[in-house]
């Protein structure tokens, strides 16, 4: 391991280092027990289940995640969706109008939206034809102001995971932060990088309850990183960024992880069925290998096929304008009935 000299403090923006975090009522008095009388936060005292502010540290959700993932709670940060987590990472480490981040298209659209929002320059290196990381080219465009490389694996919209050796090389050679977005990891045959987190002080892994956990509506994103990185992010996060209802629903679901697993098993078996059925659709020329809960396919005319599906009441994602994705459509794996309907319509049109 070469990165002995890596010090996260060198990457933190100056104003963030200097700022004093907001101290909430719940932060200042932590030994909260339900027998105490709470007159500190200007809440309405009449009980309705959510009249109190939520736990700003989300301890009980983190405890469950910690048990599930085998990482200590001080290496976990929660956000209002991964989108908030990613925004916090930009705000903590990227100096507007000075720093840049490296993106590997075609990839998730939020990275560039957040870069633009935060006024951070974007440097891009296309993925290879098989949608894998081009390591040499990626490391070559690094400048002294490159703060983050975003690796989305399994990648949206292509669906594949990047080769482990390529991710490892980037993590070892790049002296900034490497964010691995594992939104689809629960559908993947690859190991999560969580196992390796403690070998790479510059690694940040993001996951979400929006996909495999079936909780897109509650907005809960998770960030795993070194204790030092999590400390920085905790300083700048809005104090009550994860609301009480979200915390409750997340806990219920985490306590029933077997249910999540059985849904994942069905989705994976449906993915494989879909892959077989799609082979028989005459205008589909390529089915890209998927490690996620969606499948990217190449068709004769993406706009035409997209509109035909809409007319039949099925909404998919047209990815034709994305780099390397000309005439591709992205299909989310649905229920058994929904997938049957999709195939039926595909064969009719
Ligand atoms: C869906 C998705 C997410 C999830 O974002 P949330 O804000 O947690 O819902 C994150 N990354 C990628 C690549 C995604 O496709």
C-alpha cells in the first residue's frame, strides 16, 4: 500500500475546516432518555408520533446498518437519498471555480448536475466499448486540482460492474477521493468494496435504500468511509437531514432483511428470464450484460421504439443521447406480470 502519506485534511476546503457546525438542541443534550422533560427545542409538546425532532445522528438506523455491513457506526453517514450524500461530498472537498472532478460517461446524471451546482469543473474520460474503466486515460487527465473520481459500479445506465483490478488501480494511484457508487450492489455478483474500505483511506462508498431495499419513497442514502471522512461530512450536514418517518421505515425494513433478500432473488431470476426473452425480439440487436436490476438493450431506432411502448402504456428509459449509448433503451426489471407485458408488447410492435 503506497498511500501512507494520504491525509484527508489536505483535501478539505478551507472554509469547511474553519466553520463551526450548527449545534442543535438534540446535539447539546445527548443522554436523551424518555423520562426527561424536553423543553429545549421549541417543539409542540402534544404527542402525535412526530412532534419531536428526529435523532440528528440516526443512531438506531446506523446500528442496524452497522450490524448488516460489519462496519462501525462512526464509518457511516446517512443522507436524504444518495443525492444529498453526494452533494455533501462535493461541498466538503471541492473548491468552486478551482477544483475538478473526473467522470466516466456514460454514467449516472447526478454527478454532473452536482458538479455544475457546486461550480466544479468536470473532466471526462469515456468508458471502454465494454463499459469498463480506461485506467491509463483516466489517471492521465488528473491534475493537481482533481479532487474526486466517480466510479459507478454496477454502472447506470450500462448495468455492468467495473473490473475489480481496474477499480483497485484507480484507488491506489489517485491521490484524491475515489467515490464508488454502489446503488445496485445488492443485485451484483461482485463483492462490495465495503470489505476493502479500510485498506484505502481515500475510498468513499455510497449505497441507497432506493433500489434493492424498495424504499425509494423515503429517501435514504448511505455513505461509508474512514472515520476521518465521515467526521468532515458530519460537520456540514444539515442537523436533521433524515426525518423521523424515514428513520422508522428504514429500521422496519432493515429488521426484515430476509424480505429484501427474497425480493432480490425474484428480481434476479426475472432479469435472467427477461434476458432470454429479449433475444427473441427482432429489433433488439444487443443485450448488455447486467449486474443490476435493469437491462440496457440496443435497438434499431430507440426513439421510435420508445414511443411505440409509450403508446402501449409502458414507460422505459431512452438512453440514446448518452455517450456510447446510441439507440439504447434501459429497461427496469419489474414484477413477473409487468415483464410478461413488456415482452408481449415488444413482440407485437
Ligand atoms: C438510483 C441511483 C442512486 C440512488 O439515489 P437516491 O438519491 O439514493 O435515490 C444513486 N446512484 C445511482 C447510480 C443510481 O442509479
